[in-house]
C-alpha cells in the first residue's frame, strides 16, 4: 500500500502486529487503520491512537468513508468448504466503526450456514437516500454465491438469486455510474467462463445485461483487483477494465443502449498476472498491468 505524502509517494511498511494479508486504509492527517492477526482494528499515527477488538477478518481490507468511519468484515469461520480466496476462513458479518475511539455504529451478520465469501464489502449509497449500503457476496452449501445488500443496521434491503450450485463464486467489483442510472457490476464464476454482469439496485438486484469470456480472479489468490471500474474515455461514464479468460487481452466493457459491449481491447504478449492498477498521470487516466514474462504495460487515452 502506498500514499502520496508531502515528500512524494511513500510505501507503507508493516506496522506492529499488522496482518500482512489485508489492506490498511490511509486516513486524514496521515493516520493508518489496519487489522491485526488477532482481529483487532488499530489506528496508527507513529504510535497507537485507538484499538478495538471486533474479530475482524485477518485478510480483510479496511474501507473508509468521507467521515473517517471504517468498515471491516468480521466473524471468521471455516464452515463453508470452498477456500478460493487464499485460505479456508471466511467472514460472517461486518462492523462500521466511528472515529476517534472506533465505536461500533453499525453491524450486520449472515445466518448460519452462510458466509461472506470475500475480503471486502462494497460500501456506498446505492439508493440515493444519503446513507451508505453494504453489499456482500454471501455463499452457502447447495446454493453457491448470492449478492446481499444490507443497511448499516444489518437489515437486508436487496439481494440477487444465488448461482444455485455449491462452490460457485461471484466477484462483486463496483457500483456506480456506468449509465445515467447507477448500476453494480460483477463477474459471475470468474474461474469458469466468467460472465460480466451489470445489475440495478432494488429489492431484487435485477440483471440488466451481461457478456461472457472474462475473468477477475485466480483460484487460491487473495488478489481481488484484477478488474477495476474507471472512466477511461472521459465521457462521464464508467467502464469495467478486465482481462479475457485466457488473460492474454485486457478490455474495457461499457454500456451502450443498455447492452454490455467491449469499447477497447489491448492484446498482451504473455498472460496477465497482476492486479489492474489505475491512476492519473499528466492529467490522463492511466492503466497498468504486469505479465508472466515480467513486462509491465501502461496505457493512456489519446489526447
């Protein structure tokens, strides 16, 4: 994890008792929030500022909102035998923590035997009411994965149908302005023919459109950033940048007249093996990936 500090880009070294498998968050004033191997959440500013024990998922990512609140997945369990995200442990819920004392101000859980099969939630205002919702990938034996949306009190306010088979996963990636109305995007079964699917928000997370032949994850990997949503052509709408199933191409998939279509494609000399990194350089969005042959590719739109 890196941050753009006053002296330039700084790489964050591991902090005391920090789990090395989850991603910390950079807060205002340079503070760092991280999860420990024991499941505590800690705020660090050269020394410990706050700590709370919430049984956080040790390889979970820390999310932060505009008010400095944190969200982490909680309740580690091995009751769902799938283990595609780097280990056998999955979460069973989430908590929202408020500064400065990391007070619990929101939480939700899924009922046994279900688990939260992911390392982070999608935490954003999905219905336009000014409050954030929490979207989770929820899996259980017999059904496989479904998308479940809760409010911060843990009440279910939206859900999709499950895939319908055990050990079938879906990778939730983003929710935002892919069209004039906000949609969510996921890759269903990214290990088996990967279906990029756009969904509207509601009591039922209705499918809008989909397109097959893409992946966003490798079995056994903790890396969940092999796909990313970004406006690559400055038209005010998001595209999903994601590799093809064989990882020899990188594409941007957008919506046109309500249908998913490939808007940009770049072929690679060897398969992509990294995350998709995005940022701004010289005022233009920039995409970078690494490949099996040790090459790093970077792209920018033409001026």
